[in-house]
C-alpha cells in the first residue's frame, strides 16, 4: 500500500473498503487506529520560501543599526500596509460574544462596498505608539511617504532626543518596495527635502515580513479588536483602530486620508540624477540612506 491510496479517503469510505476485505470495523475505530499511527487531518501549510543567501546577514544588520539608533535617542519606526478592507455590511473573520449571529451580506462584492480602505500603519518603537492612515485611494509609494511625512509633522507626536536622522524598517515589497524608484523619490521629496532630514531605510528580506515589528505589535492587535465585527463605515473602522490597546500600554491614533494618489506615475532621468541616495556596503539593495538636497555635495 502506498501513501496516496488511503490518506485522501473519508473514514466511512475506509471502513467500507475494509469491510469488503472481511474486516469488521466502523469509522470510529478507523479514526482511533489512524490517531494511534499518528495520522491527523492537515491542510496545506504555506511556510516554504526560497531562502535568500544574504537573509541572515540582513537580519544581523537591521538588529545592529536599530540598536545604534535607539541608543542614540534617534527615531526608529516600522511601517507597512495592512490588508485592504471592504467597508460595508460584509463578513469580518472572528467570533464575538452575543445572543445571536450578526447578519451580513452573503457575498463580498466590491461594487456594493461604501469604500475600499487601505490602512497604512506606522509603529514607533521608542514610545510604543501606533499610527494608522486609512486611505480611500490606491496603495502607492506617494501614499506611503505621505503617511510618514504626516506623522513627522504632527505637533502632538512624542519627541526624540535627536531628530536629525530617521530609521525606517519596512518590507521588501508593497508600496515601499526596495525595487521602486518612485518610493525613493517620494521619501526624498516628502521627508528628506521637506524636513531637512536624513532618512535611513532598511528592508526585511523577501518572505520575512512577519518579522517586521509592526505586524505583531500593532496590526495583530487591531485585527483582534475588530474580529467578528463588520466595518460598516470608515468612521467605524477608525473607531476600532483608535480603541486598540494592550496590557503593555499600546496607544493607537488613526487618520482618514481622503485624497487621490495616482498609480503608475512616471519619472525622468533628471529626477533620478537629483536623488541624493547613498547605499550601504551591506546588502545595498535593502539598505540605503536619503539625504536632503541642501546637504548634497
């Protein structure tokens, strides 16, 4: 007998086949025997990724740079785009205590949604605070840079001992992809040039987004807070985000960004020539700094 002959069959089918072979057995006994042989019901597990040869080197570099920035009193933030959400009376995964189920629409048709929300998050590692900018347009590099710039210009945000440099930790893909020149151009324009700020960016290796601090320190808590609750409106979504707390003192602010960010913006060679980009020696594709134009040369 090979592995494929039996493990894809139901318990009742296995019992019938064994009965035809003159074994007196029922589905319950089949289940017990399978468990005794260490068989269980499993689905596919998405855990196989191609290991990048410089994966460990990048993790060590991020750990070292993050430690140096925090020790110097410089800001370190983790950023990413949370899963896009349909706004309306749609199913939201999870369960809540209630006297009956909440009735929602049977299908998640985008045409019936009030809006499609794109939450771009920012987590401040020093002050254990989260900021979420909920956009109603496209998830573009301009939107990502706008959210970070809006946080930096916020007069109510906590201050740091030094604010001449900023470290951004982000994934290798998405709107802040390490491959996008538009992302670098927007950071140069909206952060480095606008605030006279030196911005260092470190990307987590491909397939390692779960190690980005914002995933388990902010996004997971937000998902737990609205689990099983339909997001009827943008105001409802913002309210759930703002009331996300943890026993360790997490505080979250949320803002609605109701403006258009166009996709597919082109750039010319002059813009690239004006880019004040300096790549690090270690994993230069993932690690680089952008300095204001006034400091170039």
